C-alpha cells in the first residue's frame, strides 16, 4: 500500500520555537487528517481538513489543505515540552465508499527546554 | 465515557500460537479498522469493516483474520501464518464511512504483541 511522504522525519527544537512539518502525495486526496501519537499510545486526532485551500486552527496548531490536493502542512506555534511526540498525516482517497486512510511515516518532534 | 478500548495492553505469545486481540467501542460507530504499526513506520491497514457481518481486507491482511458479529466489537486474530507478528496493533472506528467527506477515524490505545 501507498504511504505518504512526510518531512522532516525528526526534529529537535527549543521550547518557544515554531514548528512546521508537511506531507506530500502523488495522489489526490479529499480529506487530510493530522494525528499526534505519544509513546505506547494510540494516535489522537488534532485537525481534520475537508476542502482544498482550507486553513484550520486548533489552539497553537494550524493546518492547511494544499490547493493541489496533494499536500498538507501542520504548524505548531510557541512549542512547549508536551508537544513531544510523533505527528502523522493521513489522507483519504475520495472515491468509493470505504473510508480508508493512507498514513504518512511520521515526524518525531522533540522539544528541549 | 465513550471511547475505544483494546485489551490487553501487552501480550506475549509463543511462536506458532494463534492470538486474538480485543477491540470494543461504545461510540455507536458503524465502521471499525485494524492497523499495524512497526517502529519508525506509519500505520498499515490490516482489515476494516463498514457494517456488522461484513469486512474487507486491507493492505496487509495475510496471516490475520477478523469477525464483526456485533457493532461494538471487532476482534483481530493473529494466526501462526503471520510471519512477523511482533508489532503494535491499533484499532480505530468511524461514524459512517459512506459520509466520507466528513468522516474521521478515532483510535484505541493499542496492544503491543510480542511473539517469543
């Protein structure tokens, strides 16, 4: 199965810095989702995007659905230590009835004080 | 509280044994999914079910089996045919897969299976 290209793979930042990560695909998606996973836990949904060009915020997090429908990015402003974790993007191929998601390989974020 | 539960959190089995992982949801969601996660990788879809008594293979179904006898439950059996079963297994559910424009998946806490 296809996996999305997510970058960077990992990043170390200092507390208070802004973070940006993105996800690209060779296929068009109708939905983009961003999840955060803590070690040993299931992913938690952060932001869902349903329209090309859509820009959505959730607290310090902002995500955008690319105009081409083949990419999305997630920004975290003023990072704090609890932002540590792995961030996954996921896209839904918008044909048919199955709600199947394709996941990115993840961006591991580490925040230093 | 509504949510998805998976049990057990950690599971150890000997090679050659079948093992069943539990997934229960009380969200009244129609669709349920099983994913496998290996270290440093994303999630790969094993099986999914859009409605009771129906399920479809995902991208890596070989060596696995599922059942969907009740809306709330979607157990996954890892059979002895699965060549590399040690992994973190995640169950998810979504409200209505036919409404794909707004449907999102919510995950359980996962089961870490180790085959010795």
